[in-house]
């Protein structure tokens, strides 16, 4: 059993689509403590799909309703291993 953990910096963006066709892309990043880059990605996707709160807030000045949002992971980089 491997007890080592790694901190990964996961960079991602979410594309919001408004009811009038406008789109807004918001970039963010998060440090995730996991055993592999694949597990870090799975943890972020799980939080995005099932989390209590949003990963990011709807952009300032956004008027109207959002009809969809899509998460895309841009980069996963190892930061620290212990």
C-alpha cells in the first residue's frame, strides 16, 4: 500500500452559456491532495458534479440566466510530494 500523497495544482476553466447566446469563460486553479494526477482530476470532476457549492462564482456583471456550464481541465502539475 502506498501512503505517499502529492499536492497537485489543477488549472481549469468553466465556460458559461447565457440564455441569449453570450458566453463567458472563467479560469481558476485549485490545489488537490491525492495519490496521482488521475485521482486529482477525478476528485475535481466529482466536486464539480456533486459538490455543495460552486467551484467558481458566476462572473460579475452577468445578467440573465445561465443555461449551461462546462468544466475543462487545462493542466495538472505536481507541486509537492510527501
